[in-house]
């Protein structure tokens, strides 16, 4: 499933929290891009699996997790 249209209309609340992440959408996505978002971005409604959400929430600053599924590849790094 392609969620790229949803990323263009993200609520401002995804960008104003303490725990921040850099998300890179790569191979497999129509438009590769990088965004900085907070932890509330990572939900099942946004296409994330529960296991991936747990991995993301456990990251320390500068740690990364790689996610690949039928939609494409993502690298998520905690930045704050």
C-alpha cells in the first residue's frame, strides 16, 4: 500500500514533541523523502506493524531501525 499521499498532509502535532525521529523512505516508494517526526507518527493507521512501533519507541538517540515491507524500505533514526 502506498501511504505517500498521507505524508503530504500530516498534522502539525507530528512535529512538536520531545522524542523526534528522522524517517527516510527509500526504494519502493514513489517519492523517496526524509522527514522529521515525533513518536505519535508511528501508528497502525499510518501503516506500521505493532512490532515495528515497539522497536522504534525503544531507540536511543542516534540509533536506527530498518523496516522493509511490500510498500518499500524505511530507515528510522532517533534524533532527540
